[in-house]
C-alpha cells in the first residue's frame, strides 16, 4: 500500500505516552466525520484499530521517540498509518505470516489479530525514521 500522502491525508504528532491513545481515537473520529463525505468508513472499527496501533507504538518504541498518525480519506474508504522510530516489523503483520494465536491466559497479544481480522488490508513499510504500520477500511454503508 502506498504511503498516505494524498490531498485528503491529515498528519498529527502524538506524545509518546498512553495519552496518545485517546487522542488518536478522537482524531480518527473527527477525520471520518468529514462534512463533505460523512461515513467514509466504519468509525468505531477505525478507532479501535488505531488505538491498537498507537498503543503498540508507545509500548514497543523507545521513550521520546515521536509517533505520528496519518489519516487519509479515500474514495473507497480510509487508510490509517502510525509511524514510529523502531524499524523492526511488527510480529504477525508481515504478509504471508501465520495468524498470531494469543495465549488465552494473557491479557495482551490480540491487537494485531484484530487489525488483520477487521481491516480490509493491513501491513507495514520502512520509513526514513523507522516504520509505518497501516490498515485500510472500506467505505461504510450510508447511515440514516
């Protein structure tokens, strides 16, 4: 998937703290409530998957490492990217990798499974400063 850089892409720098998660959810919700194109994608799913990516970036990167959120509205839905400073690919999100099997006794380990299961497409790519992890969602049906 190409980088989210189109004219409808919005970029936000997030703090490297747990406060980034609710901020990212709010930013995605606002972006998907675009006045010209209401309901471009399922906002609840977009918020959930964004929260997972941002939480992973905060948890698995060095403190102080910048985190960037990029939301792009597409004719076919939306693409969300989370950029962080760690170049290592996320386990379980590599194309062709087996679907991760979370330990039922552990609290974590389900985020990438959710992303792979609920997104239309997802993946990661290297960037100049680390990596971008992304997902796309299809356009949502019009709601009353």
